[in-house]
C-alpha cells in the first residue's frame, strides 16, 4: 500500500514546520552578527561609492543589502522528494518504507529541537547571569521579585 496524498501532505507539513522552527531559532541567534555585518557592508559601500564619485540613495543600498542577507532555507529538495516520491514508488513495500522513513525524519527533527531547547535551558554556560541567579533561586524554593 503506497502513501496516500493526505499522509504525504501531513508528513511534508510536519517536516516543513520543524525545519522552519529550527531555522527561526538559528536566525535569531545569528541576527546580531548579521546586523553588524550589514552595518559594516553599508559603510564599505558608502565609502566605495564616495571614492568613485557615485551618488546612491542610502535607503536603496540598505534595502538591497538586507535583501541579500535575509536568506530563507530552500524547500525545493523537500518538495521534489514528495512530488516525485508518489510517481517513483514502484512497489507497495517501497512506498511504505518511504512513509516510515519520513515519519522517522519528522520525529528526529522534533527530538533535535527539543534537545536544543533543553540544552539551552539547563546548560549553565549558555545563559546570562540574571537567568542563572533566577534558576538557582527557584531550585532552592525562592522566587525573585520581578524587575520593573
């Protein structure tokens, strides 16, 4: 029995959902570095254009550089895997194996995201001093007052 379109759609969406969550988390972590890189690129482009005597609109230049820096993950490979999978599944066993493989990929991605979240939460070297103090106080049964 091959994978039904509804099952394939569900698996595709669950994998895509997990990939987007992980991408969003990673992009938040790298946002500060990207901002610094963008500022440096803007300064360089302005100096380069000023030296060449070219007048450019700073907003246009900034928009162009931001567009280059903001990159989404490419889902074409995932789409191809699902679209050609139904046509290429020659036997029922292959279709069933493919479905189980996709379920495993989805579970793996969910587990990896959970692992990363728990690692960030409990690994003391990854949190700042205020969070460390708050977590230590909670461990011994104290609740710190909220800062205004």
